[in-house]
C-alpha cells in the first residue's frame, strides 16, 4: 500500500468534523518498524494528548503530521478549512527560537513570511506577547531570557501564526515544576480563547490529564494505539484546583495502569538491544 499524505475539505456531517484522519499508518526504518496500524480521528478543536514509553514512535507520528517524514504505508489526512494546506505550527522539546532575533521578531517571523500587513502583525504579536507575559521583553534577545521565558516565546510564535493544527512535542519537559505549572496555565488560557486543534506529546500523565480532552496511550515499540481515554473535566481549568480533585487522581491512576506494562516492556526491549550490542 502506498503512503499518502493529503489535505482536503471536510465532509458535511452532523458529527464533529475530523481535523486529522489517519488510516493504516506504518513507519519503517532500515532496522525496525517505529509505528504500526495507527487508525485515528481527531475532531476539530480537540486538545489531543499522546503518552507512551520512550521509543514508541510519538515524535515520529508528529513529524509525519508535520510533513517532515513520509509514512511507509497508510494515509495521513489533515482536513482544511479553506486554504490549500492546513496551516501548522510546531513547538519543540527545547526552545527553538532564533537567537539573533528579538522576542518580537521571533513571534512575528511566520507572519512576515506570509507577508501579513504590518499593522495586523503588530496587533497579533502584541496580543500573544501580552497573553504570554512577554510584552515588557519584546526587545530582548533569547540569551537574555530564562528557559521558561524562551519557551513562552515559542508558544507566542506558534499561536501568532494562527495555525489550524498545533503540534507540541514535550514543550515543557526541560522546565522545573513551578515554571511548568505556570506555562500549563498559560497554554490552557490561550487554548480556551482560540480552540485550536492541538496534538501534544508528553511523558507526564499528570500533564496529559491536566491539559487534554482525549489521551492516547501507545504501546512499546512498535508503537500502536493501546487505549484512548476521554478526560471528563470541564473547561476552563485551573491546574492546582484541578489536581486537588479526587477524580483527577483516579484518572491519573487509571491511565498509569494502561501505561505501566508498556513502560516495562520498553525497558526490556532497551536492555535486550544493549545486551546484544555489548555481548562478546
């Protein structure tokens, strides 16, 4: 089966419209299969979180959605609202902003590439710098900022581009717990305003439950879908208040129950590979 990646208009239906549709997806590398038999629909406006053990293909899946890698088999469809291709933004694990540009110019970068009128750029960038608490640092350069502030710049730049789909690959993993909680609050607040379709990768079950509408648990290598869990908590959400609810702890425990065996399996796979590598 030939791999296909495409963008097309959504079908008219009374059901929530899919923004991402994946069928029979597989990704092979020379020595192994990273992903296998991924079938998935993600509705427009969903905050969709992916968790799974290391090496299960989470980032590979995101890269295929971004068009950075092609599937070995299956189809990936990103359904557009009107443009030829749905606009996407990606926020990486480490801050990936341009060190030679100011905070303002980093946030405005994609809009300038699209030749958005200067007045509109001023309005949009100003709004998202304000929403991420960066207005006072608009003229600062990345080396003058903390790690948390640089990641705020990445988030402001991503939302300023007005993407239909926002891909986030463990964006807060390198931060301390205090900064992580603050940025989770900011992300929730901005998402409540914009209702973007978000695909968010994390190793943290707490973070997944805090942010997500749906959580997909993946198996150990090769990555498959083990379970998709609906998150029942109403929005808007406050991180600390949410985590104080008994139902929150129950859901975290339930998801970890799905995940535990996969993490252990991934560890055994890693030990087997290392054992073969160093065996005399």
